[in-house]
C-alpha cells in the first residue's frame, strides 16, 4: 500500500514499520469510528501524508498505534491530557454544585423546608413533655403498690403507651396545621 517516491520521504521517523492506510482503514484496524480518527489527527496523531482521494490523510499504522499508546501512558501518569480532562471534570462538578445550591435556595424560598426555630421549639416542647412524664412515672407506680403484679404491669404499660401517644401528637399537630 505504501507509495514509492518523495511523498513519504522525510516524514515521521517512526514511519516505515507499519502499513500506510486510509482513515477508514485505520478506523477499522483500531476498532474505532472514522470520526475518532479525525479527532485524533486534530489532537496530534501523525498523518503520513495527504495523498488519499481528494487530499484525505493517510496514516502509518505503526506510528498511529505508538502515538495512541504514548498518549494513554501520558494520561495514566497525569500528563497534559489528564489535566485537560481534570479541568473539564472540575467545571462539570462546579456547575452541578451551583445547580444544587440554587435548588436549595429555591426550596427555602418556596418554604419546602420548615422554619428551623419553630422546629426546635416544637422539639423542645416534646422533650419537656417526655421529661415530665418520666419524672411522674415513679409516683404513678407508687399508687399501684398494693395491686397484683399483673395489674401493676398492665397499668404501667398503659401509662407508657399514653405517654407515647402524647408524644406522637406533637408530629400530627403540624401535619393537621399544614392540611388546613
């Protein structure tokens, strides 16, 4: 496939050990699309000459494979190609973070998130009720002192469930307020 004459003399010093092929043939050999060949050529992959039909590039397969190998090694070592990809990734993440921040600000403006002070006040009230009920529990139990064990157990269980229901009312009050 290689042409004799001056069209390839003085070309790439790596040339000569591979076949000279069209971009379409190189794409088939490498298992990539023709567009990738064009993109790689724009990125610096060696073009043997412009001796193809309508001045299309022709490629030395060995030189192109070496160039691709060297590029992958450079990326793996954190070379220039990796820096460019890193910058693109940084830009993508920055844009994503800015979008998330704007979504949160919008949600706050639309009042999807509650007022923190009101939530803390409600929680404080719930905790105070729990504390008061727990402090009163021994006095309640003392009133049962002369009862049978199964009666004491049942009455204490009822009192604990009453306290838990009272606590559950704290969350349902806010839901009722929001529904009306």
